């Protein structure tokens, strides 16, 4: 893996991706942050050596380098999911690349279902902790100890300082920002009523199909990490309606201006 990482990094440096400070992973329907960035360079995933290639059509699949709030940022427009057939190592490979290029902080967004029924669709949730239900670990491979501590500490996977900044910003800007536990599942099927009941019982406030592997690897690499979910649907097992993926995407887009404000203000204050 080290050889691949070096090759990918050298390619991106040759394309001008030099000394990024902050990495950002944009989830479903959250792509508009791109419009706020002074883009200096961009490359499609399928041109980057050793990168997995994008498959889900609503993901544009680009790596972007630019300036946001006077900071050098590297942005993943579209991420890789286990449900697309990628391994957990593939899904998290870009995080390793962003670290190698120089980022000190990783910010992540995603779309999630609300398990905590005090949380409503269209609102945002700051991830305070997580539960990995994807069946394996992105660190479960031979040689992982050459890239970081194998037995990675997960006592505070989401940076407390960044989270407190997020909460202050939300308060000042009058944005509802819940705080809770995010459970990651493989998908791509949505959950059954029994699964939603289980998720509630084990302490999840939201459920989604991403983020956790990226955060595990960020911790493996000693990056400061934080993540915010847009709640796109309410997972009430006693009154479960068939899910409409277009509604999920539309709900994610509706919450986008708030998400953009949070991210921009945070980056200004990092
Ligand atoms: N379950 C899993 N992933 C999701 C959901 C959900 O209800 N909503 C958005 N992503």
C-alpha cells in the first residue's frame, strides 16, 4: 500500500495539489460547497492512479484543490461506499492520500436517517460518537502497522475542540444542530423495522452507509476529524413508510445552506 500511496501522491502533487491543510468529504446532495471554493485544480477520480473509480451516477467523482476562507482545502466531491462493491481499504484510500499530501484536519458530511425521533428530517446532527456495523475494519489488513498504530485509540474519534466550535457557530447562526451517535451499516438496502428498533436499542441516533470507515482511518493517521449528518428521513418503526431515494436527496439539498454555513465558519476559525 505504501508504494501505491507514494505513486498517487506524486501524481497529485504534479497536478498542483500542494500542502492542503484541510480535507473535506462531501456526501450525497451536499455538493454546493464547491461553489464557495476558489478552485485551483481538479482531477476526476478515474484519472488518479490507484484510486477506486466512481460508480454511482449522482456522485460526480472529483478531487478538488482550492482556497476556502483563506485555507488550502482538498475536497472529495463524491465518496466511495462499501455498498458499491469497494473494500473498506478502497473506501478509505483517499483519506490516506489527503494525509500524505499534508492535511491536519478531516471534515466529513453525510446523509443519514434519524433514529432518534426527537430529530426531524431536514435538520443537522453533529456526530459525537459512532457504532461500526459494517462487519469489518478498514484497519484489518496485513502491514497496517507500517501506516499507523494498529490498535488505534477510539476514545474520542470526533475532535472535541472542533465539535465545540461547530456548536458555537450553530448557536450564533441560529441553526438547529443536534448531537448524537451515528451507526454505519453496509446498505444499500434500507433498514427493516426490526433493524430500526435494534439501532435505537443499541444507542444510535442516526444511521447511514458511510463516514465511519473514513473516521477510523483519520484516527489511525492522527488527523483531527469531525462529521455532520443531514437527517433525510425519520426512521419510526411503528409508522414506517416506503423510502423514496429522491426524497432523501431532495432533503439533503434542502439542508445544504445550513451545512455550508457551518463548514465555512468552522474553516474560518480553524
Ligand atoms: N438508513 C440508512 N442510510 C440512510 C438512511 C436510512 O434511513 N437515510 C439516509 N441514509
